C-alpha cells in the first residue's frame, strides 16, 4: 500500500502543483533512512561493539584436535556466524561489499527516477501495471546469476502477465497516434480530460517499463544483501550511495523546479500548504516502503515480492477514479485481469527459493555430516 501511496502523491504533485523533481523526491526519504540506519550501525545494537568477533577477522580460529565432531561444528558456526569480511570505509564491519551497495543504489535510483517521471506523462494505473515488468527482470537475474530453478508454471505465469501489459501498451499507443481515447458515448468529457492531462501517454509507458525492469534487477540484488547481512546494514549502506547520487543530480538538474515549487504562490489546484504536505507524505511513505521491502525480501524472494506489489493496482484504480476523476477504459480492466491471472498461475508453482544448486549441495553436505555424527555416536556407545 505504501507503494501505491507514493504513486498517488506523485500523480497529485504533477497534476495539481506542476511539480516533478524525481531526484529531490527520492532524496526526501533516502537521506533520513541513511542517517538513522548508519547511526544504528555505529552506536546501536548493530554497531561494531555487537560484532567484536567480526572486527577481528584477521585472527585465525583454532580448534583443538581432541574435540568431538559436535563441538567442532558448534565452534565453527559460532566463529563464522559474526564474521564480517568487509567494512564501511574501515569504520563499521559489513557482511556485503560496498561495491554491491553502490551498484544497488545506481540501479534502484534510476528505476525510481524513470517511474516517478512516468507520472508526468501517463496515468497512475498504467504506471503501476507496467511496473509488473519487475517480475520478468527479477526472474531473469535470479536464473542467470543465482541459478534459481523455475518451473513451467513460473514461465507460464510470466507470459500471461506480459500479455496483459502488451494490451495496455497497445491501447495507449493507438490513443497517442490517433489523438483519441477508447472511451465512447457519455465519456467524451473524460476523453478530453485525459488528452489534456496526458497528451503523450506512450512516453510515460516507456519510462514506466524501464523503471519496472530496473526495479526487478535492484530487488534481486537487495534480496541477496539482506539475506547475507541485515536489513539495517542494507538500508544504511544502500541509502548512503543513493543519497549522494540523488543530491548531486537534484542540485545540477532540478534546481529550477525546486525553487519554483517552494516559492510558488497558491493556485486553484494547489493550495499554499498542499504541496508541502504532499511532499512530506511522499517522504514518509517512501521510508515505510523501503523498510518493509527489506524485511519482506529477508524471508521471501524478489520475484514473489514484485508479484505482491501488484496489489497496488487496486489502490491505483481507486485513486484514479476518486482522486483524478478519471476512470480507466474497459481495456485496462481486461489487461489487469489477465495480469493478475498470471500472478495466480505463478504463485501456484513451487517456490524457487532454496532450490539453487549451491543450496541443494549445502543441504546434502549437512545431511551427510549429520549421518556421520550419528554413526560416530553409535560406535562410541
């Protein structure tokens, strides 16, 4: 729901207040998250004092030869559990390298940039629908780089989702090409409203598609980092680089929009404090979204995460009708129904998490070690 709220706020800011500064919008919640999480890593329970064993990574772990297999395993697990081979510029021990966090920041920032910019050109319903492409890219990255195993059910679900999105793109393309809408009869006034507010919907569709693909890549990398380390580590380091990127680009490319937004006089569509309140709401919803994302990815996989994000489509339709006064065309509901059908097909297939060759090998070795320990106990008795 927080994802839907950020979309609604951006749509309102673009339509009512004529404000579109994606980098500043991202900075509004990236910087607070960075300060809070890095503070927790430095002075809180996630700080170096709580990972003293990880700080001394250069010291070898010695195990006496006389220890039995069970104690050896316990010492080994205890020694390797807090091991943190990387650090945050030599200050805070980390489980994941800073290069990984920098890569995530670049991909995620531009995914968000394209998505936020898309609200300037197309409706919120189209944006949230095209973000479903994150499912496809997350699946490809997981299969190619992390060797996840997907079944025919997974692929069928993704194909069905793709058909739904193609229908929506085709309709928007025809509307842009012919300068008309697929509404009929009594909806002529609404046709004119959509054409006035979104004269280049296909441009927004392309931006939303790019954003969706990049989100899938970013979410897969985020899944790896939160499972190797912690949510606080991921948020603190990722938002550190994201804050640098967004601040730099906002100061270079968005200075004029920022000055106009905070110095503009009230209008009929944007009251004196409405713009600031919407901006604050976006920052709060963004913080909630990214914190929730981290905890969700810690217990699930990126593909299922992006599938669950499609619940935002329902909220987007409600906002489009009651907030913007624009009812989606019948073809959108057809596309939405097909897309959700693909989601259901995907979810009925067995989860790919825990079925990588590496994980299967690890499980086999653990089972073998367990059997060897049992045999040793029988021999002793």
